[in-house]
C-alpha cells in the first residue's frame, strides 16, 4: 500500500508527497514533529503538518535567508537567529567571512534534537563553539535585549526563521516584536524575516512591509523559488537603517564567491541582485 503525506496549505489547496517511511513522529511541548523519508524529495521535516524543508531543496531557503542579509552588511560579526532550530541558517551564516558569534533562540528543543539526528548535513554547525543555543521564547529574548540596552549585546544581523504565523510562531509576525527586534539591533544592523507566499499571504506581506518601512529607512522584499512551500514562490522581508540589502556590500569586492561556489547551490552575486526584482502583482501588494 502507498503512503502519502498531505499538507493542506490554504484550506482549499495543498500538496501530497509519497512517503517511503515514517522516520519520526511525536508531539513536543509546542508542536507535532514528523520526519518522513519521501521518494521525491528525500527526508522531509514537518511541523504541525506543514513542510519545513526537504533534504533536496532546503538549500534555497537557508541560503537566501542567511546570505542575502549577511552579504549586504559590511562586517556582520554578531548574529541572532530566532527559530531555525534545524541549524540550516546557522550553517549558511558561517559562509560569511566575518561571522564570529551566533545566538540561536529556538523555543522547541525537540526540533534541535530531531534535526541533529535526522538532518546532520543541515544541523552540522550547531555544535560549533561560536554558536550559543538558547531554548527559549524568541519574543521574550528579543524584548530583554531591547530593554537591557547594552550595546555589546546587540546584533549586526537578526534573522527570523519561523514557521507559519499560526501556533508557536504567531507572535513573530506582530508589530511589537518587530519594534523590539529593531531595539536589539546595532544602529546599522540588518533585520530579515521569512514572510510567506506572495500568492497566498498578500495581507501578511503588505502589513509586514508597512511596519518594516516605518521602522527602517531602507526596506525591501526579495524572492526565491521553493517547490515544497505553498505556491512554490517565497518571500523574505529585510530592513535596515543603514544598509541597502539589495546590494552586496563593498567589503566583499575582493571576496571570492566562486571559491564558495561548491558550497552554494542557489545564492550568487547575480541571484542576490535579481531576487529583489519583483513582478508587478507583488509591487502592487507593497504599495
Ligand atoms: N520555515 C518556513 C516554513 C514555512 C513553510 N510553510 C508551509 N509549508 N506551510 C522553515 C524553517 C527552515 N529552517
């Protein structure tokens, strides 16, 4: 008998993936966690019935959320990742030559354990000595750094690697969180978040775009194609008081991206630039 995993993505539309075997299935304190081995995409991590990534295409999301913001910053040394317990964004951040320290704040420790066990190529840098893992609520963490006001605790780049805006991640899509994140950034820091599908989440993209524009002088939306996510087209929203995330910073003029090439499957100088070119219907959403 064939086994299929269904993700109901909009209530009226979804995807199904044929499952070869169920490797893991458990409820943590926060969510339902499953790992399937699939015929089309390799191993797939599913949280609360939503696909987070598959072995075969996780590189798109992780490279784009990690590398676009980092390579727009002159010297990103201190990074904060909220969510992202699988370690994919951590792995990407270390491809930037300046990164010295990463704080990873993941509310669900179980996600970290499951990723280390079933996705060692993704979680590969979680035990690096430059990484500090905090299993706590990202909203509270960010509010603490914001109100603590100690400059040395603040970050050059903050990346929000969340699940969809339902369940544990809901608060990561709210104005008070974005404002606190701005306060946890250094004055010239860069903020970036995954902001869902331009086909199915128009209001969310519009609202976040507006908030980010109000907080930061410079804001932008960029895109990547991710086959297992709703609609296959995904958006990321970035903001900074100083940097234009659309351009690779001059400090990388002599950086050998081709040297990194074997490690980069999606991101490149060209992709950095072109991922900000938006089709008219998305420009319309952001108006
Ligand atoms: N975070 C974004 C996943 C959103 C997918 N949504 C869905 N399938 N309905 C991925 C985390 C990877 N580090």
